[in-house]
C-alpha cells in the first residue's frame, strides 16, 4: 500500500505547475493551501532569506498555528515540504526569476505587492511565466475575478489577472446573492478590518495618511478602501452603486463587512436569511457561508470560506432597507481563493 505522502507526490506529477513571487503573509499561506491541494505542484518560491529562515517562517504562524506537515531546508537552494522539493531563488528583478528553468507552463502567484499592472509583469513573462495572478487589486484595468461571482468570465487569452482584495472577496458573494434575488439600488459598506503589516506598531510617520501612521495595536483607525467600489467591476450592473470605508482594529486576523443597502424588491429579514442559507448549501457552497450561532471574530480564524453571513447580526428597518453582516478570514479565506482561481484558470486553459 502506498503511503499518503507517496500518493500526494505521485498525483502532483500531473498537477498544475505553480510558482510564488513574494513570501509574506499571503505568499506563505498560499503555499500552505497549495501543499495540501493535489491539483497543484509548487515548483519555485522567489523570496529573500536563507532556506532555513523561509522554512521557519512557513512552519510557524502566530495566527494559524504550526504547519500540519513536515518542512526542512535542503541546502540553500530549496526547501522540502511534505516530501516535495521546492526550489528557491532570491532576486528583486523579475526578469531574473528562473521560471523557465521549471517549465514553460508556470502559473505564478505574484504576492510581493510591487507588480500589479500588465506593464510591470512583462519581465515575469520574459522570464518564462505562463500566467500571473495578482494577490491584490490591480493598479490598472487588468481583469479582476472573485471566485463564485464572476470567475466564469475568465478567458484563456487573459495572461495577468487579479484575485481582487480580501474584502472584495468577503463582500461580493453576499452582494451577488442579494442582488440576484432582490436587486440592490445602492449600498454603503464598512469593513471592520484586522490590522495588517502595512500599519505601524507604534505611532510613526505616514505623510499620505496621517491616521494610518498611528499605532495599530492600540487604536481603531478609520481608513479608505476600494473594496466596495471594486464589486462594481465584478458585478457590472452595480458599478457606481456601492462604496465603502474601513476601520482598522487591533486584532491580528478575521474581519467583518457591514453592508447597509436599499433593495429594489421588498422582502423580510427572514427571507434574506433563508436565501443565504440556501445559497451557502448549494450554488455558492465553499464560497458563501451561513452562521446562526452567536460567534465572535476568533471563531472564524482559518475558515476557508470567502464570506460567512451572520444571521443574528443583521437588522432591517423596512422591507427595502437592510443591514447585512458577514465575516471573513482576510488571510486564509483569501489565500484559498487565490489557489482556486489558479485551478480555475488552468482548467479553462486546458479545455481550450
């Protein structure tokens, strides 16, 4: 009988070849998701740091815990995770990343945050990348996809695409379900968002965003976000009908969206809840969740769903004016969607 690790290695021989550029919060968690997905074979990680340190960063995580598997450095040029050897490179110049050395069919997760336009990833393609997924909103008009919402619009002719933001992924599935059933005339979103590495540990300097320069660990900080507006890009009929803002709060992970919207068709809150429960168990299963227990943010750590509707948290003022609330693990849920998008692209590309 073959061991589970042998079976996993064997299945990965026929899997989609991938690479990761940037081994920060999202890069490391995308790697965790990829390592447990038999449809993915990770070939290369490009990031500064010794093999020992990258293995350490991957193995231990203050939020999601110790990696459920094995990881070790293999010299200075690779790490081995669950028996699968992954090559390492260390260059800041994307045209020097050795993608081509690992085949001509690499799907690259671009998670440095530095290359988010079609022009900026031309060197990636010159170096041998086949397709690129930005793990952040694009800074140009690159195609943007939210799994379960508009991923069916992906075409093989698209080479560099965005997986949107964690908050757009946390909002758009709920919005789609509501809009398809009742129509949304207009809406305002607030995300109560866990702090991230872009913020300051103690009061510091931020000339562009003065409040953003204040200590993340002891303040509630109002901030801007394009996440709600971006829903209009993945659901075009809502373009210009949604906008929003963010409050950064002193928690390390899990965020929650509060959508207050005016509906086109009247309904009841009970029927809205029934709709969410049905969608979560059927066409949007794994993307949209439904929860009626009195849970708090830490209960959703390492939840792989994009958007978990909280039936007990919403309120309705009248049949067309409602506040809807949904939780999302802004790290783990989003990282799962990045891998889902890569799998979807590879499936569509393969069928063509």
